[in-house]
């Protein structure tokens, strides 16, 4: 029975086909195969996947993408604000602060005491200490004005979550340092002269502006003098170049004239040598 197949129904409901060569096919209701002899196609049913699994996979992928984007954006924001603000709040107290305390120690060693009535002579400890404190206060003015200028902007940025935590802490540290310095200057002012704390910062601002104007005026004068000096030097260089160019043209003309004279002399000498070296009658016809 080469052209036919026998089918056997198994107890479990499956069917076994035997071909002519003795091979068997076990066909279940979920199997798929193609029988060339019968021309029949049996389709196997694929296992069904719960749609919730697809939703879970999509959800996990979305969470991963969101986390990656958030971390990248946070990093970019930190870099942006760090580059934007730079080191503007990396402030240090001026050297005049330490200088003041050194002078104060010397004044105390000289007999000065806080609140004690002393001689206000020009070279006395009271006068020297007051000058040192004013110098310290003037040196602090740039720090105070810087914090005052940045205060409103930084607080607004922080309230709108537009500044990094690192930069905000840097600003707070600088603001606290300047605030403590302002308070210490006032305390020292009252020790030197009771009530001076009420006006010392205003006086320091006035002196600071005066010194700033004077420095700017001196800088402008120095720049003007430097420009004038440079202009004079440029003028001298131009005149020197004119003289050098004129002298160079004269030397070139003299050289050209000398070369021309030498050329004429060589031509004259060559003609003389040519005529003097010829025998008499050399060019005349010989007579037979």
C-alpha cells in the first residue's frame, strides 16, 4: 500500500498515520504538518499571550526611558547653572580683616581698652585702630554690594526651582559670611567709639566711592598718557622710516649710476682692445 496510508485512532484522541515506508505521523488537534500524498495542511494553534503582559512590558520600558531622561536633564541643569554662575559666590574676606586684628592686639598691648576714654592723638592707639577698622570696612564694601545685588535674583531663582542645590548652598554660605562680617565691624566700631556702628558703613561707602572715582580718573590719565606716548613713538618711527626710505632710494640711485659708469668703461675698454689688437691693413685687400 504505497499510495495509501492507514490511520489509527489512539486512546488519547490523537491519530497516527503510517506511510508506505513505515514512517508514522502523530497528529493531534494542535499539530501542523503537510501531507504531500493527501495534499492536506494541518495548522497548529499558537499559545495565546495575556495582553496584560504586553502592557506591563510597555510600562517598564516607559519608566526606564523616563528615569534616563530625568537623570540626563538633571545633570544638564546642574552643569548649566554651574557654568552660568561660575565661582561668583566663592568669596573670601579681604586681608584687611586679619590686619585689623593684628593692629588691635598691638593697641591693647599699648594700653588701649574698649570703651575707655583715651587720648585721640594722631598717632595714638585709638586713632590707629579706628583707621584700621575703616580700612577693613572699605575693603568689605565690594563683598556687601555683590551679595546685595545677587540676593533678589537668587531667591527668585530658588523659589522657581531654577537653581541647583549646590549653587544655592554656595550663595547661602557667602551671604552668611558677609552678614557675620557686617555685624563684627559694627561691634568693633562701638568698642572704639560708642555709636559709631550706626554710621560706619555709610562712611565706608562714601570713602569707597571716592577712592573708586580717583582710581578710575588715574587710570584714564595713565591710559591717555600711554596713548600719547605711543602716538609720539609712532610719529618718530614714521619720520625715521621716511628718512630710511629716502636714504635707501639715494643709495640705490648711486649704485645704479656707478654700475652704469662701470658698464660704459668696460664697453670703452673692450672697443679699444679690439681696435688696438688688429694688424694694419688686415681689412684691406692683399695685392698680388
